[in-house]
C-alpha cells in the first residue's frame, strides 16, 4: 500500500493543463512503463518478444506493440514501426532490420528463432528502453483524443472529452488511459470491430457512468466493453480464455 501511495503522489506533478498533453519525468515514465510491462509480460525479459498462437503477428515490448510480417495486415493497428522509429530518434541502438516489416513470416519461424541473435538483440533493446516505450505510449495517448473526438461525432464528443478529463485528473488516471489505449487501442479504427462494436478507449469513455467516481466508472465500462468483445468474437479465436486476465488488468487502474 505504501508503494502504491508513493506512486500516486509521484504522478501528481505531471497532470497537464490540457488533458491531452502528457508530460512524464524520467522517474514517472519508468514507473508507468514497469506497470505496463507487468500487465503485458509479467515483467519478464522473455515476455518482451512473443507471438500468441491465435495471432498472425508478434507482439513486442512492454505494451505488446504489433508488428505485421511483409504483405500481411489484420484488423488491428500496427504499432511497432512507430515505436522503432521513436526509439531510434531518441538514441537507442535500433538495427535497420527492426525498421522494416517483421522478418518472421510465421509463428513457427518466430518461435524457432527465440534464442537466435536477432530476437536476443531485440529483447536486449526492449529491456533497456522501458521509459522510452512508456513515453511512446504517452504520445499515443496524446494523439488518441483528437481521433476519438472525431470518431465520436458532435453528439458524443463532449461526453468523451469530459470522461477523458475526469479520468486524467485522478492519481492513476494517466496510467489507466495510457495502458488501455495500448492494450486495446483507440477504438476509432472502423476495422477494429466485431459485429460492428469496438472495444477501444473510445468505447470505454462513451459507456462510462457520468455520476460514478471516475476510475471505478472507467473500469466498469471497460469490463462491459471487453465482455461484449468476447461475446462478439469469432469462436475460432477462443477469446473467453483471456477475459479473466483482462479483468485482473483493469483492477490495477484502481490501486
């Protein structure tokens, strides 16, 4: 409890004048990065390079940034190329092959190369850039709000902005917003839908109870949105197996 309280106090100085402007100190970026890393990878080095059996792409880094193989695309937004460019621009040792399409065409090839030189080097890079990855996540959150407001349309945009600002004003608010947008996306991409229903940050903000405390309302809405996603998902993806873990992750936004 003491560590959580100290973390909450440490976050207070970076609350911005404008909710979409997220500024992190080195210490704050590292702390949030470690939390996201724990959520996605259990805080393990090995978890920084993974490829789920049901996915057609690997997920890399603390926030499982998506990297599509050459010639392949899917319904989810690709985030690795942006991170790789950001790391390079900020002085990290990013090899040229990390800036192109994913060099592993299949999960079998990827898993077979887990202890190879390329994936070993990639994990080394990612383990040394936790704070930078958190800063990249913050940049994504900054860019997410205008996209969400546009997608929401004139009728819902005021509600989305108000709920975003309500959550951002909480001690753990920016952690929750940053983690969720990297966890399940902005919700503004029309391809990220099952049966026409999205599961991103936009959908969570749209479904928050305006009269409930901000973070509990955010977590409750996120639970409903993710439960709906599972119900709408193709049976072959077997997404119900992930729901308990997703719910555990949401609870970290409260403590």
